[in-house]
C-alpha cells in the first residue's frame, strides 16, 4: 500500500483528477456554446438590423461625446 493509504499510485490519481477537470471544462464549454448560439438566433430573428456602417458611425459619435466630456472637465 502507498503512503497515502489508497493503494494506488499517485500519478493515477492525478490522471483521474485531470480527466475529471477536463470533462468539467468541456461541459462548461458546451453550456456556454449553447447559450451563445441561442443569443445569435435571438438576434437574427429579433427584427431588422442596422448596417455595419451605421454601427460604426454610432460608435464614433459616442466616443467623440465621451472625449469631448473628458476635455471639458
């Protein structure tokens, strides 16, 4: 029997722990992937979109407003 009282070699326990962690991480990844796909589907079916040019124009306007507020302090 090994010093840890398990009768198993320590590396087997480490491999088992690592495998369990890998399975847990994969399960978490699958849940997150499913949620992301649901969000994409929701966005794709939620109504008309706006063009990329409009998105960037809105972002630039917002950034300019923030920058103007920072310089007027």
